[in-house]
């Protein structure tokens, strides 16, 4: 009897399933960003001494504070925050930030950063605490559903890996 094998082997489908399962697990473990309340945050104000923008993050320093602050900005918010901080070099900026410092990469010896939750520039609030909390909540929900999507693809790939093995590869051992 002629057996026509599929283009993708059961082993490759199993590897694909394992990869998507790993992405799903990683997503579930890292998707829940802690949402802080006003009482958990500290206040700081001063002149902006420098502003640096990198991938999805705006870093800055305030005069009189040794800490380096980071605001995780995405989309339209990034340009609004950057412009407000650049314009604030001539005036006072007030921020609410997480007193717990973190390193972006745990294995590196980079500078520790403090996450900023609210920015009030001289011309008014640039980003309020409520807006930051809502953006974090929305990001958590999106990350959760992406992880669910990866888990479904992993289950689908594992199922077809099993069917492929059962139909084609298991005959090799009979």
C-alpha cells in the first residue's frame, strides 16, 4: 500500500506546538503589569535635565533627584509626553512615580529606573494617573488574549501532531 506522507512531520508539528505553548506560558507569566494606586506612589517635582526616548519608553531626569524616571508611552501618548517634557525644561514638572526601582534587564548592571504614572507639566496635566491605569489595564487584557491565542495554536498543533504520528509515523514501528 502506498502511503503519502504530509509535508510537515509529526515531530515538526510537535516542535511548533511546544514553541507556541512556551510563548503562551511566557505571555501568561508576564502579562499582568501591576496597577498601582495613588497611595502607593511618591511625588517629585523639578526641572527636567534630560530626556531620552527609546523603544516605547521615555526616560528623563529631574533636577535635584538622583533617580532616573521612565514613562512607558505607546502610540500618540509618546509624542505628547515627549513634547511636554521637552517644553518643561524651562519650568517645573510634577510626577507620581513608583518608589520601587527596577532594571529593564535583570542580568545587566544598567541604571535602575522608576516607573512614572502621572506627569503634570507647566501647561497642565500631560498624562493623569487614571489614564495610565486604564492604559495598563487595557494592555494587560490584550496581553492575556494574545497568550490565549498562542495556547489555542499550541493545542491545535499538538492535536495535528498526534494525528499525523498516529496515521503515518506509528506504521513505521509495526
